[in-house]
């Protein structure tokens, strides 16, 4: 079993083994502007998946290295083309002073109170990223409330 503090409890059953793409890797993929499908991810070795989870992706140089590695891995392992994402919208999780509409809307849909501005600002960037992803996702919304609880918002 893969154990690391970067795997949230709400995703541990499906991402802890790296069978699915954990939020930490999704965040890095978004930063470098690459959409990796679950099919592409599943074709990587466990060691390659772990590397994508642990590899730094903060500075421009680290992001360039990460992007090149992902492109090389997809080209070597998958029979699908690389899909690129717009990196616009990254400011949503980087902005501690404004709760995105998707998070507010998902909280309302789930019948829970959304984070207060103070709570939102106190969340780590990866936690804000996860809540936004869960709020925008068409198939993972069931993890939105567990994530709020795990992050101490509810």
C-alpha cells in the first residue's frame, strides 16, 4: 500500500494504491497543462506513478522537467495522444481570498455550509485545489463533503 501524507483520507481507498490519479498528481498535471487520462495513468508502472506524485513541481525549472517527463511517459506507455490543458484558472486554488463559485454551489447542492472566507484562506493550496476539483467533477462529487470534513471545514 502506498502511504504518504499527500494522499488525502477521502481518496485513500482509490488513490492510495496509485490505481487512480491522486489529487497531488492532478494538481501537478494541471500546473504543467497536461490532461492525463486514467487509461494513460494505468499504463505507467507503479514506480513511475509514484515518481509523478513525489516529484517537485514548484519552480519553472521543476515544472519544465515534470512536463517533459509526463510527455515522455505518455509517449512511451500509452497509445493515445497527449492532451494539453489551458493553465488559465489556476489562480482559483492559489487565491486564498476568494471562494470559487463552484465550491459554493457544490456546498449548496450537498446541503452543507460552504467554507467561510477565513476557513478557505486557512486551507493549504492542495486542499483548495482538491475542493475545487471535487466541486467541478461530474463523477467525484460524493467526495466533496468527506473532503470538507477531513479539512476541518465541517
